[in-house]
C-alpha cells in the first residue's frame, strides 16, 4: 500500500464500512491517527468489521476457540 499519510500522528477520516461497499453515511466515519489508519488497511484491506472478525476467528486464530474463550473477557 502506498504510504499516503505524511503526518503519522494527524487524525485522518476513516470509514468503518468502506464507501465502496455501502458506507456512505456520516455515522460511518471515525477519526484515527494516520499511522493507525495505514496499518489498518495494510492488515484488513477493504474488509467490513464483521468480515474482519470472521477472518480473525476462522483464519488468523485458526478456530482456536479455547484461546478465544479464555482471553475474550480480559480486554
């Protein structure tokens, strides 16, 4: 991904659901530091929040429900 955020600490507008996937409302916007925004898209691309959760549970953690159940309430 091209590094488009020059000031990594400056807040940038982030669409929770990508606008290309229907997230065109004002309620869909949050502000995050440029570096975090860049990292988010590096990790998750154009995924919706529910797709990210599914990816983490099913692929990243490889279905390790015991680990998820043990630690889910700690954070």
